[in-house]
């Protein structure tokens, strides 16, 4: 079993940024374990039972971001807490940028991430309150 750490989290989110740049929900969904639970800042929750549902969930957001002028994303303020040997709680500030690299949107989000079958996967995500 692999040991999750801060370097793994940086690599995971760097790869997430690359996946986001495709604006393809199927590509983004590959980073998520099934079932996947998303808790939104308005305290509503969604559970995606399979890869297809997760891809549809992300495609909805990616389409909305793109329609709003977003062309890329980045993250900063990464915080990592070791939960056990193979899992972490990672918190990042996401930043969405337009084609001129002007900030379009930003929010804070936390993830429970674990090595499953030697691959880091998100189990849950929680958007922070505004």
C-alpha cells in the first residue's frame, strides 16, 4: 500500500489542473472513487454512484465555468493533514482564470483522498462556506 503525503497531493492537484484544462467531465472524473460524495457550501450533498454520474456532475460545472469565461484553473494555499498511511485530507483554494489570466472565480475546498489500487482518488469533497 502506498503512503500518501504532501508531495502526492501536489502531484494530484497538478494533474487535476491538467485534466480541468480539457473541459471534459470524463477526464476529470477519473480522479474520483465511486461512490463519490460532494458537499456544497449551501450544505446540500450529492452522491455519484458510478463513473458516468461523476462525469456528468463535472461536465455540468465545466460547461458553466467555460460559459462564464473560464479557460484555465490553478490552486494555491494547499494544506495537507495525514489521516493514515494511505489517505490525506487536502484543502486548496481554487482559482479560475479567463484567457488573459484574469481571475474569474475563487473558492476553498477540502478533499478526502486515498490511495486505492495504487492510485490517488477523491472519496469526498467539501466546499467551504462563502
